[in-house]
C-alpha cells in the first residue's frame, strides 16, 4: 500500500504501471466536480451581469 | 490577450519537438537503423499533429481541452479534459528530472541537484509571469543560435576524423522488426504526440488558418533534425556504443578534437540541451496553467503559477533515484501506458470523428 502513495516514482511505475493512470483518473473525476460547480456559478454571474446591462439600457 | 506570430509558433514548436529527445538519443533501440525509424515516426507523427490541428479548426474559438466537454458532454468530457493538465504536469516533472540527472553528471559535478533545479524553476516561473509572447520572441532569437552552434559542431566532428560512414551499413540487416518496435508507439508519442501541449498555444496565434501548415512544417523539420543527429551518433560511435550510451549526443560533442586544440566543448552541448529542456518544461507548465484556468473558469492565470511550478519541482526531485531507472520508465512503461495512448491517440481520434460528423451535419442543415 505504501507504494501507491507516490505513484509517479519510477520504482512504483516499473512495478505497478497502472497505478499512475488510476491515480490521475481519480483526481480528474474529483476535479470535475469543481468545474461543474464553477460553471454553474459562472453562468449565474453572466446572467446577472446581462440583466444589469439590460436594466441600465 | 497575448498574441504570437506564425514565426514565433514555428520556432517554439521546432525547439519543443526536438526538446529533450536529442539528449537521451531517440530510437536507439533500432541501432544503426535509428535514423530510418525516426523518419518513419516523423511521417506518422506529422499525421497525428495534423489531426490535432484539424480538431481545433473544427471547433473554432475553443482550446483543445474545451473541445472534449463541448463534443462529448460535460459528464464524460470534463474528466477527460482534466486528465490533460495532470499529464502535462507529470511530463514537466519528467523533464525536470532529466535536468536533475544531466547537469550534475556533466557540467556541474558536486552541485546539489536541488540547487540547480531551484534556479531552473525560478527562471521558468519568471517566464510564465511574462507570458508566452516573450517566450516566442526568445525562441525566435535562440533557434538560429542553436542551429549555428549545431552546424559548427557537425563541421568540427567531421574535422576530428571520427566519422565512419560504413557504420551506417548494412541497412535493415536485422529486418523491419526492431524499427517498428521503436516507431510504435514510443516514436510517435515522443515529440509528436506530446505536441498536444502546443494545442493550448494555437488559439493565441494571430493567423489561426495557418496553424496546420506551421505545425506540419515544424514536425518535419524536427524529425529531420533528430534523424540527422541519430545518424551522426551512429557514424561516430557505431551501433553498439550508440545503443548503450546514456547520453549519446552529449558523447558526440565530447568526441570533438581538432588537432588537440579545439576540444572539450561539452559545455556548449549541455547549454543548448538545457535551453531545449527549459522551453519544453515552459510549454508544459503553460499548457497546465491555461488548462486549469479554462476548467475552473478563473479570470487570471497567474494565481496558478506558483502552485504548478512547485508541484513540478517536487515531481522532478522525487521521480527517480538514478538515471537508469528514469530511462527504464520511458522505455518499458510510457509507450504502453493507457493514459498516454488514450490522451494522445484514442481520444483525439474519437474527438476528431465526432467533430467532423457534427460539422458535416451542420453544413448540410444550413
């Protein structure tokens, strides 16, 4: 189990070549939640700024 | 917004694609036929790079990683897009580890590797703060200097009387097997498949329509350059030494000795190897930061520079205890790594097909 803590190390990659790919996949899925959360917020911000522009006109 | 010219993209791409490939000797497994293996890799690699450029052409206004959520939907596309900055960061760490093993064993013996890497990363961070436009201008200045130094070295090697053209023959005496084992998949992935990181720079070019031609030109130039350097190493050392040498092209510079007067030019070789490694690391980290900025909808990218550079530094320092293990990973693991193969070949091919079909349907509807 200790091997899997630093999966980018060459010794780990030579012994267990799939560990780094699995590690990246897990991180990518976790980070995707951040994107989905930020996207919703970004769209809301754009909508509100669009409404403000229309009110100004 | 930063804008780079076509010429700047061309010079960046050439230096990037030659990159660290020439430090460790490309396609050494093919022995005296390595130059032929490089030429075949260049052909397939150029087709791959052309496919990357078509994907960005079919998805105007989007960077390469934004194409995945746009075409595959946010549930599948977003994790695939996130895999890119993670892979770029890992490869940047590998180049940092290359420098860690090259510089202390060649020009700075006795200097702790962390000191060399610390200065290397500080300069890269400064470059990232200045932006890609400055790096484009630097590449425009440096590429002719590198080519001039290389030309002088070739002339000096020939003058040293160490060139034995008979080392190149017989061609294909051990068949096509060892050539194909080098071409697929490592030959195509290394240098050409790794051009994926450059896709994050293409959207910043002022003449977008000419990205494809520029990239094809740079791929062909880089391929011919690597093939020529491999052929030079074979004619000087012969097949067996070339295959066993850790740094065959560094040894090539060491072989220069004109009348025992012009000799020991190792430092010049290491300096241009380091610049190529510098630019390649820069582009990977730039691509990582730009990808993270796009995927987190952040307004500014500078906030990511320090964390990304620090992670690359830690990766480089902890990656391999010695150069033998470091190279073994490139030869035994990376060519068959599912992450490399899917991100550089399988997913881009699927993305290209989906983008092309959607574009075709759109034009038919219109």
